[in-house]
C-alpha cells in the first residue's frame, strides 16, 4: 500500500467513525479547500467544511461504503477515485441510498494529507 493510499484510508476511516478531529487533520488550513456535494452544492474554506462535517457527523442515521477504484500520487499531488454507496434516512425516516463516484484531489498531500 502506498503512503498516499494509507492517507486516503485514514481519511475515510475518520469519516466513517464521525471523528471530526481526525477528519480535520486532512484539510489544508493555508490553502483553499473545496467540497462539491453530490447535489452540486459547494462547501468552501476550512471553517465552513468543518461546520458542515460537524453537523453531518452528528447525524447517526447514515453510513457509507467506499471502494478505491483508482489512486495516483507523486511529490506534487494525490488523486483517488472512489465508488461510494451512501445509505441514509429521508425526512420521513424512509431509507434510501445513493451510488456515486467520489474524487479526492490534493496538492502537496505529503505535508498534511488532503
């Protein structure tokens, strides 16, 4: 397993464990971080991303399955493509799932992760 693959797996574990502090260590604080959600909305900047994840992690109804489809890293960047199945409850407590591809891209990943 490559060093970058280990970083990706640790990042995903922090998400599945709803570990906000563990998740936060993978975000750049000096560079702009951006998340594009499956519905197309954008969460940008360290503080907004932390706030979003704090709310999301507080919701205990969801879980997600991930499978690494492709991964690449060099000294300047890291990239991972994941197959995701996301399980949750809607506003009426009816179960649903979403299947999607998730890409993770980071410059200078060797310094702090994503």
